[in-house]
C-alpha cells in the first residue's frame, strides 16, 4: 500500500494551507467578537477609572474648604517695615493701630576671665544654667576629665543643648569663654551655679571660675563678667506700653505677631489689620473651578458631542447620572442649622447652569464677604458655634448629627496639686541637709532633684528655684510634664500644681532630705489632690470627660468641645452644622470606598474581561481539535488520491502494453 509521509505529497494538494484556511474561517468571527467585547469592556473599565480619578481630585480640592479657619483669615501690614513687620493668625480684630518701637530685645552674654590657651585646664564638676524666668527648667551639664579645658567646656555645653551657646574668643588678654543665652530678654538672663570637684563652688579657681550669681559679689560666685545685658523689647501700641522678652511680639494684639526690626523713639508707624477677602474669594473660586473640571470629565465620558457625532464610552450608563444627581442634591440644599441670610450656595452667588456646571456671581460673593465675612466658612465646613465664650468647638466625627445641643457642666476640670497645710517654711537656708528630693508629676517619677545651696532672700525666690529645678529634671522633661510652684506668704507654705488638667494630673512627693521640712518639703500622701476631668452633659446626655475636653454621645456622638473656667451648671449651647464641603467630602468618601458601587462596577467589568480570556482558551482548544480533525480527513483523502493515482498509472501502463494499443504508420 502506498504510504504518505507528508500531507499533500500523494495528492499534490496544499493540505496544510487548506486546513489553516478552514480553521481560520471558523475561528476568526468568534475571535473578532471576543476582541470587540474586550475592547469595549477595557474602555469602560478605563472610563470608570477616570471617573474615580475625577472624584478623587475634586475631593482633594475640598481639603481647604472643610476648615472654617481658612475663611476667616486676616491680612496685616506695616506702614514702615524698617521698624516692624507683621503677620496674622486666627481672627484678630480688624482696625488700625499706632505703633512706636522704643527698644529692641537683647540676649544675655557672659565672659570668663582670660586663659593662656584654649587647651588650658578649667576644672571638673557640674554647671547648672538657670534663667530669669523661674518657670524655665534648670539645665545641668557635667564637665568630666575629658572636658577639662576651655575647648572641652565649650563643646560640652553646646552638645548638651541647654539653651546657651558657648564660644571662645582669643583676645589681647588671652582666651576667654563666652556664654550667650540663645533667647533674648530678661526672662532668659543667665544664672550659673557650679558644683566644683575641688570642693569650693564660688571661688576663683577650678570650675567655679564659671559661676555667675547676679546677686553675689565678684569673686564670691559672680565670677564671670556681663558682656551684654539681658534686655526686653518695648513698644507702644496706641500709647499703651508693651514689653516682651523677644523682638517677636505675639501676645499684644490677639492673632497678630509683630517682628521688630529697629528702635526709633518718637517715630510712629501704622499697623493695619483687615479681613482677607482675597483668600476667601480664591477658596470659593477654586471650589467652583474644581467642580466644573470634574463635570467636564463626566461630559467626556458620558455625553454626546454633536459636532463630532461622538458619544462617550459611558453614555446611557446610570452611574454618572447617579453621581451627578447626588452631588447636585448637596449643592442645591440649604445647610441645616445655619441662621442668617447665607444658608445655601445660591446665597453666595453660586448657581448650577443648564450644562451642569457652576457659575459664580462675583459681585454677590463680594457683598456676602463684606457683610458676613466670619460666617461664610460655616457654609462649607463642619463646625460648632457656642454661646458661652469659654466653651469652644474642637472636632466632630462622621457620626455627629447636626443640631443645637445644650451644655451643662456638673464638674469643672481641675489640676492635680500638692499642698501640705500641716507644714510651713521655717528656714530659707538650703544646705546639704535639705537640698534633695524626688517626686511624681502626672504619674512620671523624677530623678533626685538637687537645689542650689544658699540662703534665699524670700519664699518667692525659693519657689522659683524649686520650679526651675523640678521642670529641669530630665525624666519629667522627657515625658513632657511640668508644674507650677507657688508661695503662700500668708500661711508660709508652697503649693505645687500640675500644668495638666484631668484625672491623669497629680503631684506626689516620694522622698525628701532629712531636714526638708525646714524649707516646707514633706512626704505626705494626704497633701496630694488628684486632678478631675470635666463632667457634664451635651444635649441632655452624659458626655465623656478628659481633662478640659468633653465628648458627646447619642446624636452628639463624637462632638468634642473645650470647656474652660470653673463655672458649673448651664453653660449655654453649641450649634453643630455640616457645611457643603463637609457633606460633599462625606459623600465622596462613600463613592470612593472599597465597597462602593463604582468599585462593584469595575470589579464586574474586570470579571467579564477575565471571562473573555477563559472563552479564548476554550475557543483555542476547540480550534485545535477542529484542526486535528481536518488534518485527519485531508490526510485520508490524500492517501486515497495517492492510491487512485497509483492505480491510474498502473492501468495506463497495462493498456499501453496491449496489442494494437500503440499507433501505427
């Protein structure tokens, strides 16, 4: 039997080409349908990605609108910037002020006696730096053998970062160490006490040469020379004298910071504070622009361009219609809880046009800012307005409901304190028998605290020393806790009060030197009074207190307010509202959440695209089987034709061999 080793050899047919053409004819329509479906799904998937991107961009543009402070800014200016410049924060009162700069602040500087070399030995021990302001903590620097030189002391002080800069100047008389307060003003005037390894802390040898007690005599603890006096700045504002430790004055006019540049007695300049309508206008214009940009993206995705006769890939899709409908619902509504003439965007001159974009009437916005500048922000942000000046809105959560909530305080917040009413100060002499103690402030344990040994001029001076040393303790300072020390001259005793409010606030002495009672220091548990958290109700429901902050429950859940002062009982009410930007922000959060309908749509499209891939694999398998079947059939045909050709050739040969088969002449 004839054997065919390759398709088409026996018959001369292009079997492979025929099979490929037949398989292609079978598969191409199906593949084209799958490609078309996938291209459309991919385009829709990309369109939904663009939709989410547009929503995300619009949400980002709302960030500045959700903070009411951004609508209440002020501008400040100086008529003579050679004397001072100014900046604003918060809501300073608008107006013009006459300013005269009388003196600039100056930092305290001390110089040592001359040394032969920068490497000259100074001494070992400790240097403790205190400042004119008794509330500033004392800072101690240890001078060891490795630091026992003028250079070593300089480097040790600078590395300790105690608020003092050390430097060395090589002058005509030799090398001198300079200590400069990093901050200016009398509150930062330096006092340097020494614990000298040679046993004498005030003489003119060893480390005690760097001691400086402004109240002592030269050579008896006042061993450095004052190179520059600590001075406060001084100005007059509308004839009222204002003194500051620095040349930056931020507490004279609430919300205004003055930066002094030059003192010139008799020269007056004008400080002008005005409402920053430009920033507020820019914020509103930016909102309108961002919204219109988003609508423009939606139009491209779901609209129809009559000029090009091109339809967006999402035309007819309900998703875009649903999104724009929800957004317009927020834009067109009145802000619940707001009073006054400006309760909706339309009142500001923001209206929706026929094409879905927003239009801004600049004249109407300008009039609104002119008449109700500080109220416009409530149209956009989530905020609260309290009727009690010592109650203020702090924050809220998504669970806080719009409403007017009465505030009633049953317990004002207090600070933890320590006052031993059974003990009195019998001596103002601090020596080795009573100069150490340890305590806890707000639950944080101090190390052993050591007072400067001396005879104090008054109980107030010793109170300042106590406060400085306690607040300078590294453990307390590292934990961010501090206290105030007061002196009661009538009862001749000290009080120690934590600067923190609430139940975590407290002061407790844990150890005192043997003779500590002489200077009014005792370990007496009964003298400690723990602080209390504010307690009361918001909207008639019990609220949670923490320090001076009260957080509501129920409808006011998450509404956090700051309650200052010690008044209990009715504290007025706080009105909580959610402005347009806040509402939009919440709405957009939902639209962009992982379980949103947009993600459900994209997940569905991705699933369909995955399904097309599976259909392609199924089609490829079917076409492979079809190709194999065709190859088998055409191969059989090829064999059959080959056999028939062979038979034909044989018969032709036989016929040719028959008598008379050949032609004669």
